[in-house]
C-alpha cells in the first residue's frame, strides 16, 4: 500500500491579497513594492491531483494553521529574472481532487512557475481523516474509496505514528 502525503493548501482567494516586492540589488533586505492585487482579480489555471499509477493508497487530511515566510518562484529560470514584472502572468491554481465534488484553490503560479512560501510555523488540528482508496485505470470506476475514518485527539496522534 502506498501513502499519499502531500500538503495541499486550501486558499480562499476571495479573502486574500497578494503583495509583489522586489529586493534592491545593493541591499536585498530593502524591498520595493511592485504591486498589490486581490487574488479574486487574477486569472485562473487548473491542475489535477491524482495518483499516477494503479494500486491501493492510504491518505490522510487534517486542518493546519500556517504562518509563512515571503514567497518566491520555485527554480526560477535566469531569463525570468531579467524580464519586467507582469501582473497578467500570475494565475490562481485550482484543483479538482477526483474524490471531491468542488474545485480547491491550491496555490499560485507566475508564468507557469509554481510560487512557494516556506513555512514559518505550523499548528496542527487534533482531528484527522484517514482514507483508503484504490485506483484502477482499466475499471469502469477508476477510483474507489474503500474506507474512511476520522480520529480525534490522542487517538489522532497514535494513528499518525503508525
């Protein structure tokens, strides 16, 4: 059995703004504000979060409060650093997990490059939902959720250590 363990951030774009800053070449700690924009005003892009091969998987989900450091473009190509900032190149990234019925905002991209905000601190909720599902691309129903359980408090901590 494989374990799906990914941090999928659920952002509510209608409640957030993005500030875009550039560090001064002589003093990177000195930042110049290039733009401020409501996430709800940005363009949208989609992606799928789905296992890439057949098998039985164990997944878990729990709430997490995050405090984040300033974000940056992951593996930013050198040529992108030379181009001027363009608000139209920012997209809000939405995903439809195959077992959910609605889109989930999972992040932002700039010119198709993922933006990442390293965690500063984390606060986990004391409740987690565990699920076991099977993927079979040849079956009529390619995804089958076989079992699901929600655990609370100390039971949650014991379950996670297993």
